[in-house]
C-alpha cells in the first residue's frame, strides 16, 4: 500500500459541495459532500438515475465537477495538470457493471493490463497475475477471452484487473448488477477480503439492497442530487422475488 | 503459459484495409510523379547538354557557297571545328518524321554546316561575329545556336517539374489528412479501450504511442507496396516505349536509375513518417479533449 501525501486518517476521497451539471436545469449532482476514511468499505445506494455512476466518475477522474471540489489522497484534483492525473489514477481500481474487459485480450492479459501499461516486465509479474486469477477462482481460465466467460467470470476478471496494482481505493459501479444473487455474494466476499487483508478503501455503488443489509457496511444514500450517511439496516428490505409488484 | 503478447489495439480489418488501399494508391501516384519528374529533368539535361556549344548554319546556295561558308566558319576565332552535314546525315535527322527512305532523291535538302564552339567562347559574341563575317562574304546563311530551343525545353521541363512537385505535395497532404481522419475515427471507435488504458494509469503519450506504431507500420507497408507498383508501372511504360524506335529517340534518358531507386525507397519511409506524425498529433489533440 502506498501512502505518499496521505496522513493516516486523512480521507482517501473527499467531495466538498461537488456538483455536476450538463446545462441549465440539468443538475446530475447538486451539492454532494462526502468523505471516505482509509480502510473503509462503503456502499453508495440510491434510486436509478440518482447519479451514483456520475459520482463514481468524479472519483476516478473520468469527469470534472462543474461546482465544488474533489480531493483524492489529500490532493485537490482541480489543481492538477493533465499529466498528473495518470499517477493518481494508478492508485485507484475501478470495476464496472458491464465489466469493460478488452474483448481481444485473454483473461490473463486483461488482468495484466495495468502492469503492462506501467512498463512492467512480464517475467516479473506473471506469477502475481496467475495467483490473483487463481484467488478469484479463474486459475484454469487464463487464456479464455471475455466472449467465452460467464457474467460472474467476467466480473471476477474485472475485479482482478482492478486490484492487480494493489490500489489504495477501489470504486465499483454496480459490480453485482449483471450476475445472479449467489455470484453477487461471492463477489462481495472478494471485496470484503480485499478490504480486510490489504486495508483497501472500497466504495461500491449498488441498488442491491439485500446485499447492503447483509454486509452491515457503511452506507451513503444518494437522492435528489445530494448524499447522506445512513446505517445499513435503514435501507428498506428488498421485495421477495416473485412477489406481486 | 499465458503471455501478455496481444496488441493492445485490436486490428480493424475492414477499416484498415480501406485505409491501406488509400495510402498505397497515394504512394503509388506520388512515387510515379517523382519518377516522371526526375526522368523529365534527366531528359532535359541530356537534350540541352547535347546541343550546348553546337552551332548549325544553313547555307542557301550551291556547293561552292557551302565550301566558302565552311572555310569562313573554321577561321572564325572561337570556333573549334566545322564540317558539312552530309545528305545521309540530313536524311537520318528527318527519319523520325518522314520514315526510312522517306526522302526522295529529287527532294532538295538544305545545305548544313555543323560547327562546334570552343569551350571558353562567348556564345553571343561568337554568333554575332560569325554571322557578320558570313554576311560580309556575301553568303546567304542562317546561324542557329539552339539557345532559343534549349531554353524553351528547359523552361517547359522546369514547369513540368514544378507541377510534379506540387502533385507530390498535394498527394502527401491528402495522405496525411486521410490518416488523421482514420486515426480520429479509430480513436472514437476505440474510446472504450482508451478509457480503460487511462484508468489503468496510462499517460496520453503511451496511448498515442500505440496508435503511432499501428499507423507507422500501415504507412510503411502501404508505401512499400505503392512504390513497388510504381516501379512496375514505370518498367512497363519503359518496355512499351522501347518497342518504338521513334519514341526512344525522343526520350533518350528514360531508364530506371539509382536516383529512381532512391525515390522508390523513400516512398515507404516518408509514408511511414507521415502516418506516424499524423496519428500522434491527432491522438494527442483528441485526448486533450477527454478528461
């Protein structure tokens, strides 16, 4: 774990009255303030269209706020030059609902991608990548291309890719959205293990309320362009499957 | 054991095949323009150096007048040599227009003298002096030093060279524009990959490098094929020209030389460098618009 420029209890991610607007009367995020402490595991919930993905995009520097401030590892990102974004991004791992694996690469190559981008020699990282894929249960699918993997397998490859450089922060956008309930719980256990073993700070955006209630983790609820901290138990119980609407 | 050997940018078969064809065609045309331009210069050099220093005198009158004119010419300071052009030589000169045996014996041919100026002679002054002496001797002559003709040839060739140079420039600019457009299209089509690379911590230069290498290879390969086709076309044209004696007489210097080899060899290198530069500039500019 790296800790350059970050005091022990300084927030890993901090949003101060951050807003994102795509024009007049089209605020996606109005006035969001939040802070993630190092080693925390937090869920971000809220109705569809509340802006969960936009908030994560702000956090992984895929979008600049139109108002307020976003700080990562104690660095105000609004003051960063373009070339300084890459070193910061290397401290963040991102997992998407739709996996975003490179279809022409194998599972092994997808996971090794961040190391390859950093200029690592394959002989130096090969064992780590294989070990990581084995840890997520894909030790026998190294050469499989994404098209031949199931949704759960793809998401595990995406998680392995996100953690291969041992990031300080993992942002997951609906990581269980495209997998069944059992696989969703299995994926969450991976996140939980990462959080406990490596003290990686994790923020998971999800509308899987059953998972949130079971996790007993911190919960941030996003609604009407603003975010508030709520206990996990405060999230409403999901409707049982097959129940009338 | 797995290895991270796959290229990070996947091949775009249909789009790249079309781009390859366009770059290849542009290189073919550019290389051909270069070859034509160089051959034209070489031909002009040959023609003008052949006639420089040569003076032709046409004598109206009988054989005595011709002999008198030769004598006066020979003794004029600045003239290295002078001799009469025989009827056979005159017929040979007319052969491209009238064909072999096309000059009837009854047809009178002008009496001509071929003279050569000494290397250090001032052409203008020599012609004035020679013309004056022939006139003083009462001879009806026309002195032609080919300067007007060779000047016209040189000007025409210079103009053709300029047109060829502009053509090569336009073809090059078109190639760069096409590659820039294709790079931009590829970048947009592969925005997902670019985003994942960014999220993996890649700097813009790293991403631009991927596109640069891709288009460098495309440019070099398409340029090499275009140059090869241009060589084939030039060789075919030469072969056709050599079937015609008259044409070869008109274009004495048309042949593939070391300079042509250089032009053909340069085509893939220039195409590769232009492709690489166009790709880099386009990608860096496009990435600067992304977050």
